[in-house]
């Protein structure tokens, strides 16, 4: 069994429920289940390796970051710019939260998380997921491997679904999570979606925002 870790942000429950339904419809329509294997979340980090001996240090650091965020901007607001194909990806469609001022609470939290991972002993990011971090986003489809014309249809379809379900353009931060992921299929390479066949996870710590 192969293990990896991640730091995720969960939006407020009402937004999460609607986005979850949208993701379910989109993945089901195009027979692409990788995104469905995850909980509904904003991606703040890529997968990373971490030894058991470093988990307490990482937990303490994330708790401090959450407390700082909570004091500075409790349940801060986050806006997305709608459904977009993620640049540099194959068959990935997301709600893109990577806009706005670099001093807004979300990018500040992401930068602080990246710095924490860099400073914590025995934390090693995947080569495909450097601690420079991905744009904050909610995955709606991943590794779909669709022909270009069909993928273009999928983007249009996803936008229609999000509009039909009246998904709000803004939400609030709710929880920061430290998660342990398991997959037999991923082996030593978690960068190409092989985890989608059997991904499971364990919520190690939850931090109120």
C-alpha cells in the first residue's frame, strides 16, 4: 500500500453540497471517476510524503496557521471565476479560485502552508507537485482522457451544470484538513492519476477557519 499526504481546504457546507452534486453529474456524464474518488475540497498542496515522526510537527504548524487565519479573517470569503480547464493538465476541469490579490486570505494561507511544508523535516513533495503549489481549485473532473472535441463539450457541459444548480460565485472557508491518502494502484508515482482506481483517505486533523 502506497501512502501520501495532503493539506486541503473545505468550503462551507452549503457550497460544498451544491459543488458535490455538480461534480457527480459532470463525472457521471463523461464516465470519468478520478475527481469523484476525492472528498469535495480546494486543493492547496499536491501530494507529499511525510514520516510518522514529522506528523506532530506538521500538525502543530497547521494548527498555528489556522489560528492566525482565524484571527486575521475568520471564515474568510473566497470567489471563483467559474469552470475552467486547468492549464498544463490532461482532462482536468475545475472551479478556479486562483484569482484576486496575493494578499487576500486564501493565497496567504496557501503560501504559509507551502513554507511550512518546506520547513518541516522529512516532508517530500511529489516531483509533479512542487511546494510552489497549484492554483487553489475545486476539481470537477480529472484525468478524463477525452478526445479534444469531446473535452471541449465537457467544459461547456460543466458550465451549464454549475449554472443550472446555481452554484454561488463566492463561499467561505470552513476547515483546513491534514489528510493521509492510501492507494495500491498508485505505486510510487502519484502524479498521473493511477490512484483513481482505489483511493481512500483518513482525516488526521481538522482545523477550524
